């Protein structure tokens, strides 16, 4: 039976809460009373302005400045009062022109209610002092616009005002304009089913703007303290009336005063039959412009020409409530009454609530817009929806709504006493087949032999509040969906197939339920061409299944909480496609039998937020391969055993924002041919070919702590840009750090110990910075603990500070310029370090270069224990480039025999500044500083101290020196304290080619030397001072 035959059942009955009482006439009476008061104020004798406070203490001689001006006020009126049900915040501009005793002004107001609705007022007025005294009279015209009720009401008004020393009088009139009667609220009550229709009672709240007046009479309160704060008391009333609405007649009273001159406050009491009894509090701050307020010990003095007009912000709206009984629900989509077919236990008849159909198929034959299945119903047949059908199941806690024309969504009433959701149970095949433009909500699907829900080529589908339990196929299967698909509050449990599958299509799919499975894949998204699969708020948990597969996704995918445990293959695989994939919340993969997370052949971006992967033995935790699209991990914690924890090959930008990597018997990180932006909080690896491996990688790598041990190479870097490591220990590796062709490499708090080869080996590292680090117990026979080589022409920077370099078998720090790098420059800085060598014929620092050298060697300590060894050795084979060395405040301890603190050999120009250093010789035959310099050398030796306790030593030795060169020697002290039988030499110029210049005016002290000074005759000009005597 269609809705047309039911029309006689719904004759409307109109009930109104508004009476029809005539206007009482109070409005005219009160207006007359106020006009009389204004006339009395006008007849009072005028008071002349005085230079002192007025008798009332509130209106005095303070006058505004003539000319144009602007005042501003902002404030808040809290709580409801007559005319409104919300607090408001207001802001007002008050432009004016003052000309002696008269003023023309405007008043522009905006206000905002607590529920974010707005309104405003605009006024234009005139004030005058008719006799030049303190009596002021004014009038203003107004326009009002008020949207505070959600609809716009408009009005115009007239305001009259009079101020005297004794009292104030105000009268405001209001008249609505525009649309005066509008619906404020419509809602449905008493919703019920009648036959196959939905019926309700409609409540309509109508607002009608009303003309009227308000008025008040006020006096200043008499005591000095109250006058000082301009406290005034007002009493008044208001009357509003309109045909078809109850009149509003009320009483009001208020107190108003100034906390400080610029801050006013008020409290107002109102009572009437429409808005009730209310108390409103107001606070406002005012900028007075050309009007000045002065607070004295007796009163607040100001010109009352500056008063803001006191009137209502809101248009006064009376309200009327009407109820239409027995209204039929009309579909907002079709414009026709809803036909609702009921389905319930034991039914087989008309589809009414008390006589439902027994099956959905029977109800579908009868036809309808909505099919409502009662709580407790069990359905055993497959459900096939037709386009446009709505199938709803009722149960405890379920709220279901229909979109009703003119009212929006109305909740359906519950039918019967049942509480359990309807069950679709034991269906042979697929339980529910969707169609386009359908709704399916409020069911439990239990153990179908096929899928729980399937849809092929469907669009615009809503599924809600559905549990899918142990289906024999997929939980939800969508093939080539289109449009909008929303699946809300739906749980899929233990599907034998895929928990949730999307194959192809362009749909925007929204899912916020849960998927739990122990077999098959939890989620498969394959070959989508557009749209977004959005699982925000959803959780996926796969324990013992096949994990998550996202393949050839050209649309976007958003996942939230994902947990994959004990997967039979790859835990999470994202492969192919140019759409964006995001795992927004926590992603956990544990003990997958293959790779934990695989990102492969992706052109779109792939984002993981907080990710924790524990790989099975022999499996990589995270692998990114052949993916030109960006791959990002906000935080990645990964653990592996006998396979790499984090591996990247042949990919675009790969980023990690933090996390910990632990790899046993394998590399923690292996990145090759990728653009990296990697930051790890901790990296640990042992027994690997390389604990950390970065090859052919652009971008930045940072690791903040960790332990790399027992590996062939602790850290391997080849052809990378920027690397910084902090607080990492490299222990017992064959080679600690191997860096080749690196733009920027930085060490902070790095410890390299126990390396059987070099502790650190670098080739073509363009900039190296190390701070507070240590390289010790490292290097094979004849190998340096830290080796720095270059074979490419470039500019190089090396800075080592606050660090320790120790070597038992070779050089400590060795620089080598190899063939192909000639004419490269080196900027060298060594500050605050400690160097120790114990082998014979080695150097703590050995610099063998062929190009420009600029070095700064300060505050270092050198402990040289072997024989024939050098603390600081410089050799520069370049004949055209300058060698610059600044060496100061260093300490050299030579414990062996025939050693040298500093040795400098150059084939080209040199500039050496060596000052305030100390050298102590415990062995025999040691030399402080030895120079073999080509022409144009400039050497400054000053304030150095050499102490020879072993004997047969030499302070300063110029083995070979070509002129013209300049040598400055002053303020040095050379003490030879060894046995008297040996030969000790102070300052010796052994070989000079061409003539050199000696400089120095300060005394050099040499004690115990057999030969304090020697220079070949005629080889020098100038003199230096030794033991108070200038030589030669």
C-alpha cells in the first residue's frame, strides 16, 4: 500500500503557545512620562562651567578639544538579558566633530555572541549644551542588523537623552524593518511508525521582531568615594508589542561606575515574562580621544559630551512555539514520503511494525525506500541489494537516521523489545551483495561460506555498525568501486580470504573499524587508478596471516594502526604505483618469514609514522628498493639477526626522523644509490661486512649513538655528501671507519679502538671535523691510526679538536697527497688534542703535501715514546704554493732518542709562526724544531721553552735554509740539563744558501749549551740577542 492511500491518517492539528492579547497601552504612558522628565531637565537653571569640581562631583569643567576626533570602546556583556540569550563581545567606533557647546557624532558598533553569531548598529546623532553649562541634550537615529539568532533581523531607532548634574534621562525607540517574522528552529518529536510510513510531530519556533521602547532615569550616588568612581543608579523599563505575539513589558535597574578612568563596569537586573529574570555584568575599556578623564580625590571629571549612547545592541524578537501533529516524513532525496518495510521474526505479511515480512526478498517484492530488520531477527538467505535501497538492522545502542525534507536527519524509533542486532547466519556463498546508492547498517554476518560483503562496480555506498565473523572468503571485497564508499564502525574477524580487499577502481573508500585475522592477508589494495582509501581511525591486526599488500596503487592510501605478527611472507609490502601511501600512527611488524617491510618500485610517496620492526632470523627488517618516490619514516625502530636492519637500494629520497637499529651478525644500515635524509638515535651492529654502509648516496646521514664491533669495516662511506655521527663506539673492527669521496664528515664523541688496520681511513674527504673523539689501539704495522689521503684536485678542510690519537705501531695522524691531487689546498686545524706514539721512526702528526697549506696547531699535547720519531712533521713538495703554520701553546714530550718536536720541510715559500710552546727531552740527541726551507721563508720563533734532560740535544736547528729569508727569534729559553760530557747546541744554522735576515730584539736565554749559536760566516744580516749579547 503506497503512501497516497494513507493520507487521511495524517490530518494536521496546529497548536500554538502564543496567545492573542491586545497591546495594553503601557508604551504610550511610559513615553509620556519620559518626555516630561526631559522637559523638566530643560527647565532647570543652567550651571556655568567652573575651574573646580561641580557640586555633584561627576560633571565638571573638563571639556573636550574642539574639532574632529575619534573614540573607541570594546567590552564584554556577560550572561543573558532581555533581548538575547547569549553573552556578547562588542567593539565601537565613535567619530565626532565638537564645536564649543555642540557636537555631531557617529556610532558604529559590531558585536559577536558566544555562539559566534554577529550583529551591528550604526548611528548618527547631535548633542548640545543649550546654555553653555552642564546640561546636555542629544538625539540620534539608528540602523540595527542582528544575526545572533542565526537569521537576520533589521530595525531602525530613535534615541533621546538628557544629562544634568542631578539626574540622567534616556528614551530609546525601536521599529523593525525588512522581514520581521522568521523560523528559528524546526525539530521532530514523538517519532513513530504508522504502517509502512514514518510519522512525527513537528515543533516550529518562530521569531518576530517587535517595535517598542526602553527608558531609564538615573542619579549619581552621593558619597565622595562613589563620586570618585562616577557610580550611578538607574531605574527604568521596556515595552515591546506586535500583533500575533505576546507583549513584552519589563522592569530594569542597573548600577554603573568606573574602576579607573578608562574602564567602566555595570551590573543590570531585568525581569519580564518573555526573557525571565536575569542579571547581566558588563565591562568596557574606552579610548577617549580628545576627551580627557581626570580622577581626583573627590570625583571623576569628564565632559559628558563623550558619553556613548546607551541602547540595545540586539533587535528584540518575541518567540512563538507551534506544534504540527502527525506529519509524514518526506525523503529529502526523492521528495516523496518514505516507504519503510519491516522485517522481523515470524513475519510474513504487510511489512508494518506489528506485521513484518519474514524475509528481505519478500519485502523487496513489496518495494520500499527503507528495509528495517527488527532486533533479534536471524536471516539465512543471501542478501542482494538493489540500487538505492536502504537496509537497516536494529539493536541495542544503534542509532539510525533518515534524511527528512526540511528537518535534516531524524532518528528512527526502536521497534519491539529485542536488543540483539539481526544476524545473517550460515549463508551459502557471499552474505551481502551491494549495489550503488545503498545503505547497509546494523548487522552481524556470521560464517558465510563466501565473502561477508561484496561489491562490483558500485558507487555511493554506506555501511555502518556491521560485524563480519569468520567468512569463508574475504571479509569485504570491492572490485572497481567508484564514488564514495563509507564503511564505518565495522569489524572483520578471522576471514579465510582477505580481510579487506579493494581491486581497481577510483573510489574514495572510508573505513574506520578493525580487521583481525590469522589466515590470508589482512588488507589487499591492488591496481586502484584514482581516489583515496582512507583507514584513519581503523586498526589492522594480522597474526599468522599473509600480512598487508599494497600493489600498483595509483590512488592514495591512508592507514592508521597496523600490526603484523608472524606473517607467512613479507609483513607489509608496498610495491608499484604513483599514488601516495601513508601509515599515520603505529606500525608494528614482528617475525615475518620474509622481509618485514618492503617498499619496491614505488613512484608515489610512502610515509610511515612510528614504526617498529623485528625481523626473523636471516630476513631484512626494512627494505626500500627501486623506488624513485619519497619514502619517509618519522621514527623507525628495527631489529635484525643475520640480515640487514635497514637497507635502501636504487631509490629516491629516503628519510628517517629518529629511532634505533639493532643488527646482530649483519649490517645495521646499508644505503646505496639513493638520496638520504637519515637520522637515527642509536645504531648497533656486530660481525658484519660493514656495520654501517653508505655508497653513492646524496643527502644527509646522522647517527647519535651506538656500538659497531667485530666487523670487517665499522663504517663504510663511499661517494656520499654529508655525514655526522655522535657518541658511537667502533670496537675491534678490522677497519674502524673507511670514508672515500665524502663532502662533509663530522665526528663528535666518537671512539675507535682495537682496529687491526687503520682506526680511520679517509680518501678525498673534502671537509672533516672531529670533536672530543678518540682513535687508539688501531693500525697494523706501519699503518697510521688515522690516515687522511687525497688523490683528486680540490680544496680540503681538516679540523680535529679536544681529541686523542694514540698509535702503538705507526703514525698517529697521517696526511698524504697522492698522484692526481697536486696543487690541492689544505686548511688544517689541530686544537686541544693529545697525541701518543710508541713505535720507532714514526710521527704523531705527519703531513706530506704538494700544494697550499694553511694550518693552526694550538694547545695540543704530544707524547713521543719511540726513537727517531717526530711529534709534528710537515713536508710540502710544492715549489709554487705557500706553507703557513701557526703553532702555539703546545707541549712536546720526547721520551726516546733522536726525536724531533717539530720538523718543517718546504720546496716553496713558507710562513711559520711558532710561539709559546714547550718541549721536554728525556732521551738523547733530540731536536726542538728543525727547518729545511726553500727561499722566501718567513719564520718567527718566540716565547718557546726547550728543556733537555737527556743530553746531546739541539734547541732550534736550521738544517737547510735558502735566502732571501727572514728569521725572527726572541724571548725563547733553551735549557740543556744533561751530562756535561755531551755536546748540546742552542740555535744552529747548519746550511744557508744566499743570505738570510735575522731579527729579534728580546733576549733569548740559553743555558748549558756547548754551542749556544752558530751560523756560517757571512750568511746572515741582522742580529738576535742571546744571553744579553747580540749575535752574530
